[in-house]
């Protein structure tokens, strides 16, 4: 039986809160901006990423908490606190984080850029030549796009769009006898670059912020007024979509209409320059109905996410990551084409180190091959000029083509609506999956009549989206196969998506919300039983997030039984590792580097009969119960060996970009621990690039024992770690902003 401990209090305190864990992740990204070993321009990009991440956190997570409070939602959070308490703690934490962001920009990045002759200047710092060029740019490109507004009884406050950068101006009529100051508002055009490139006579790369240039010329738009003060500001709005799918007759039209509402949702944050006149702040805060705690004063440029554009403006390869050319797939000489190759073996690709062109080529070759009679594809996020989209359009002219398009992929709704309509116009059968479930699985299935006259299925299964653009900087796994069991199961999954035709068994695939949670629990529990019987037992799981309580409890039980568990979790992790008597045998690490870690890989030792899985799902409630997800087995022994001995082994040996979590939720760089200073410097992502270039192999992974971070504490509250049980296949209705 599973070892159990007495319960002193409710078990919730054995879990970290979702939002505090997410903020910890964003701090790890900020650490990359602060890390002087990273190229300078890449550090600026990391800072921009933290700001973009924070935007979504406000739009969805904090907005969701505020929405629940307004709706009278009284249920306690997992850590036992009320929603009001949670919001107060998070707000204070975010204010501290914003201060850290601007310290990074002002104290580290700006001086370092200046030292490298990359200068972001104010108007007063420009010489005559630069001022003349800036003025000409303003008159030619900027002024025609501006619409000055003055707030008065005839001109109400304009509808400020979500996250649009604006200028607020406190104005006073020059004519005597007029009323007191009024407010003017200018929206900075989004169509123009955030940085204006200036000529330089000193051999430097000089820029001025676009809003600074507009500020300088604002007087020309407000003739008859005296500008008393001015400040840049930005409003973030609640961006949840409020539609009820079960009440909608046309999901596509409903999503389209709600996208319009997103642009004018309730304000949840006001960002404004720290030296803004208090009267401007008060007027804006009153208009947007915000508390003082929702005002974020920025000691620098409002909207740090736009710093991302600086990377493209600075032509300095020495300040960026070295260029990397991914490995191209080559089929053997014995095979006439990729389909013949797949009849003899499975192919596993590790992106971006293995080129995503192989996946695009698989879809394109199917579209062009007259022997392919049917194509089915899921689409969650696509790029603006997706060759996969074009291939499906081409294929629809002569084949049966089905696309399951997820309209509600957050912040990609508009593009997905466009793709769905264009696909339908081209003759593709377009479906939107199961009502109430996002279609998050990554599947492509085609039927081909081969030269021997036999109809066979060929498939691609992946951990990432069908987006060639993001595939260049997301790490993901792709499996190309003609395995009859896998492809037959995929056929059943597509039937589920298009006709809601459920099956009791999708083996060898694990499918959410039908079999995935139960299958993972069974695999974890099996390792627990092996350990209790004195047999070899180990779990290695790589994912984006770990939040599902039942999975965490099963992992605690496995640890108590003696199962060695390594979790590679990029972002949110609610599990507390290293607690004596409960999670001693669990190690949690996060890897933040050049590429976004996005692959999901699951290894179970199984008493020497090792099993390996990849898929689209994290261990989160939404992935296990509220989405259609697919996790697939890796059946080829050579691919399993590669995943275990090359991919997972490299992640576990990382001493450069890996952080290890302690039992208090603090992440420590491996290289900064006492023992870590003696460890060889090994970066998993650098290693994978070297493997792709033929310069390294699994033999080059150092065999090291990575230290466990302290504190290694016994928890104040030790909960009963229950043995794994059959997980339910249905969950209560979800609450907004999960």
C-alpha cells in the first residue's frame, strides 16, 4: 500500500498558487534580461517578453479575479485565501516586479547599449542634423495619422483601445476668461515603428521614441492652448471572451462579435510615466474607474513590450545570438519519397534544431500527390502567410480535405476566423471541434493509395502548433509515422472532433477529456507499485505547466514510495519539491533560454520496460478535462533511446540555463549553488544546436549529479498523499480566466 501520513490541516497548503508560480516564471525571464552572459540585444528582447507576458496576465488572470469578485464569487483559492486577499497580494507583487523591470532598463540595458554606441535619445540630446531628420519624419509620416482630441462637453472622453499607447495633455486656453484646465488625448499610431532611426555623425546607432517625437510637436496640434503638462499612458482592458458556446448557434459569428467587445472591456490597469502631473493621473483614473493600486507608474517608456522592435532596428550581429541553421531531414537513398521512408520507419523531429520544413513538406507533398485522396488537419494557431494553409487550399481542389479550426485560441481568434472562412471558400470542410472544448491537439492525417494498390494512412503528431514562424524559436517534438495502430486511433479522434463520436478506448493514443487523465494517473500509480515492490521506478516529465491537484497528489505518493521523479516545467508548477517525508524524491527544474521550451515529453521506467510519450497536453485541469488533447506513444526503440539519452539527459544535465526549485518555491540557478560552481558549464539548448550541426552527440553530455537546492524543509502541514485513483472524465463548469 502507499505510504500515508496524518493530515493535520487541509491539503491545500502543499500546493503553490497558480499566479504566484507564474510570476516566479516571469521573474526567471527577467533574469535572462539581467544576465550579462547573454548578448545585449537579446537581453532587451527578454525584457520585452516579460512585459508582453505581464500584459496577458493582466488581461486574463487579474481581470478574471476582478470579474469573479464583482460577480460575488466567494469560493476560497487553493491556498485558502479569499479572492480579495489573493488580488491584493498579486497586485503588490506585480508593482515590485514592474519596478524591477525599469531598474533593469535604466540601470543595466540603457547604459550597456550606450556603451555599444546604440543610443536611445531624448529631443534635448539630438544635434541639429538629427532634429531636422526627426522633424521631417514627423511631418511626412506621423502628423497625417494623428487625431488630437480635447475633452469637453462637446467631446467626451474617447474610447481608448486596449493597450494602445496614448499621450495625455493638460491644457489651458490662452484666451482670458475661459474655464480651468482641460484634458487632451492623442493616440500614438500603431502602424508606425516605436523607434525612429536618426542619422548620426558620431558612428552611433541613434533612435528616439515615437511618442517623444509626438510630444515635442504636440503644440502644433493644440493651437490656442497652453500645454501645462503631458504624459504617455496606456490602458489594459479585460480581454476575456464572454460568449457562451452552448447558447450560440454560430460559433464563428459569436467569436467575431466578442472580439469587438474585447477592445472596449473594463480597464484593469493604467500605466503612466512616473513624472506625470497628479491631475492628469486623477482625471484618467476617474475616467477609467480604477483604484490607486491599479495605477502603475513607469520610470521609463510606457509599454516595454515594444522594445522587441529594437532588435530588428539594430544591425549588430555581435550583440545577438549567433545565427543557427537547423538540420534538414534527409530520407535514405533506398526510398523514392517520404511516404516510402515512413513505411519502413518512424521519424522523430526535435524543433527548432530539426527544421520544421519537413512538417511543411509532409503537408505540401500530400496536397500535390495525386495518390493522396484525403487529408485531415487540426489548426490551433497559424502564421499570417502559412504554407500549410495554402497547401490545404490547393489540396481541396482535388481531394477530400477536412480542417478542425480552433476559433478561440487566445489572441489568435481574428486570424483563425479569417483562415476558417478562406478554407471554406476553397472547398475545405471546416469544423470547430466539440462545444465547450478547445481543440488543442496537433494532428495531420492523410490517406494515400500506395504503388502496391493498398490504401494506407500517414500521420504527423506534434507537441506544437502548425506555425512555421514560431517553430523557429519554440522547442517541440514531431512524429511522422504510418503505424497502423496510431493512424487508426487518429481516425477515431477526428471522428470525435467532427461528429462527437466517442469511444471507450483510443489506445495507443491518450485523448483528453476522455482517457488522458485516467491514463496518466495509471502510469504514475504503476511506478508507485513498482517502487513498493522494490523494482526500478522512475518518472521524467517535461511540460509547460503542472497544476492538476490529483496528478500532484499521485506524484507525492510515488515519491513517498521511493520513485525518483524529475520534472522539467518551464512555467507554472504548483507542486512543492523536496519536502521531507512527502516529496524528497522529486526535483523540479525550469529552463529559460534562447528558445521557448514548449515540448511535452513523458518517460516511465516501468521496471525496465520503458515507455515514452509526447503530446500537446500539460498536467493542468484545462488540458486534462477542458480541451481535446492527444498524447502519443513513441514505439520505435531508437527514437526512445534518443529522447531518453540525448534530449531528456541534456535537460537534466543543464547547468547554465536551468533553475532548480526548492521547497519554498524559490528557483536557484544551478551554477549559483555552492556545488554548482564546480560543475561544468553545460547548456542543453547549445548542445542541441551542436547536435544538429553534427558537432556533438549524446556522449558529450556530462555525467554529473546536480545538487538539490536548499531549504530542504519538513512542511508545516503534511497532508495525506492519496494513492492514484481513476480520474473522472468530467469536471465542474469552468470559471472565467482559467
